């Protein structure tokens, strides 16, 4: 079983690959471009592999909350800075609420194994 620190490192890799996969999904143009489509599948597979390894030391709900929360922030940043999408106030508030939920889980929940 990985240590808590290395489990969070594995979770970070899972997040990076998930964001890369989402970005490549945009580039694949609905899976009509071969190389971006293959890269999408490879990135999502790697993401799920690293997430599964992180789950050896991090509870599922906590890991998924962090994976989803950080993933949505990074994916939004990629969308804004790489793909030039705009984000309105409602989207920013929604993302902030998701981040707040992740913070509450990690700081106040007994479900999190603090080392």
C-alpha cells in the first residue's frame, strides 16, 4: 500500500492525465481525428490507472472529490487559455462551490486519513 504522500502523488498524476485527456478530446473533434482520439483514450486509461493506485490509500469518495474538483479547475483553465473559451460569473461561482466542497471534505471530514 502506498504511503499517504505517494498516494496523493498518484492522484496528482491521475488528475494531470484526466485534464490532458479532456484537452485531447476537444482536439479529436468528436473522435474524427485519429491521433488526438488515440491520445484521449491513452490519457483517460492512464488517469484511471493512477486513480486506482491512489485508492489503495485514499478513500474513494475523497479521492474522487479531489480528482473531480482539481480536474474541473485545471480543465477550465485549459479551456480559457488554450481554447479561448469564456467563463461567466455563474460558472466561476459553481467551480468555487466545488472547490469549497473539496476543502470541507479534506479539512473537516473524518473520512480523510490525515497523516
